[in-house]
């Protein structure tokens, strides 16, 4: 009798383990919400290294993520295949929206703009989770640049992060956590907060909160005083707060996104962003680099 009971317990435990393992493998295979985004972020930051100016950079090399590839050059910038190698240097700065998280090198909006900038050398010095402090410090790496293009994102007023190693969480756990968030947040879109929006909005207070707004404001003032920086932003409270004092161009968000979880723009979204920013950038290049 005791032996039969023990066997039943053992079989039940084996069944539970197999069910969990099968669920994990099935979720990795199907991944309907795009949870590989979090593994890509972990892979990126587990390869990042500290930098005296930019604080964190991704070393040179070709990186294969889930469904996309990114190439980093020797100066810790992302490859811009369409850069024409001209005498006018244009440096694009910002976070993952500028760096191009989730799409191949030739699909990033920076590359699409570079195709239309005659006589320029285009550099993409953005990176995931950069904020305004990273951007301001990046200017020190390119003292001879003629123009900087800064896409302001809603989390640029949050704390500056350092290089941290990130573990990979099981898909089963991620889906359980995300499901709990979706069911309890009242988020009608079914999406997690994205760094292109003001994701720290207090739903109870109706206010947007930032970790380090004074630092952000000081950074923006310093960038504007440099005289070589032009600003872009999406229609969110942080970007709109700059309108009275700084010449920032507001553009629509990037349209199609990569997945339910990963709210970065898909290739078509990058195309739309490039189209929205190109006239202003062309005018700035003509002013800074008259031919």
C-alpha cells in the first residue's frame, strides 16, 4: 500500500515536471507576445562594458539577437550602411529608439535618413536605455561633429543606469508575470510600458513622475547651449514640456511595433519616423555644412 502511494506521488511529480517543461518549450517556440525581447535585452547588457564618457557601450562585433542582427563598430557605434563618408559629420544620439532595437542595421530610421543626406558621414551613437546624461556625455566622444540629432524619449528623465548583468527568466515565469500585469493594470492595449512613452504615469494621481527630472532639465539646457544639437520627440508630456523653451520637433510615434511586449517600432515604423524627421535634418545639415 505504501509502495503504491509513493509511486503515485513520484508519477505525479514527474507529470508536473514534464508539464512545466513542455509549457516552457511551447512558449519559447510560439512566443505569441514576443517575450524574447527580454532575453535580447539581457544578452545585450551581459555583453556591455563601461565607458569613461558614455558610461555604458556595446563592444565592436556582430550580434545575433532573436530575429535581428546588430553590428557595432570600433568606436562603439552602430553600423550605418548608407553613410556616405562625406565631410559633414552628423551624430545621432539617444536610446534604443535611436540605436534601433529589434531591427537589422539597414532598417534603422537613422540609416534611412543617411540615405538622403548627401555629403555626410552619419554616426549612430545611441544605445538601449541611454538617457539625457548618456547623450550629453556622448558629445565628448565626437568633438569635431558638425551636428547632433537627439530623439528625446519618455524615460530620458529616469536614473542613469550602469553596466549590470541581467539573468534570463524562464518563459513560463515571464508569461505568468505579464499575464498578472495585464489582468490587474487595466491596460486596455494589452501592452507593457514602453520607453517611448511616459511609463511612470501615476494612474491614481493623473501625473507623470520621473526619477531625475532636474538632471534631465540641466542636460537639455547644456545640450541646447552647445549649439550643434537639434531635438526631436514623440507626443508625450516630457517632450512637450520642452516646446516652450527649446526648438524641439514633435513627430508621431513609430506606427507598427515589434510585438505585444516589445513596443519598439517595426521596420515600417522606422520608415515613418525617417520620413517625419528628414526635412528638419536636411535643413539643419544645410545650415551647419553649407556646400
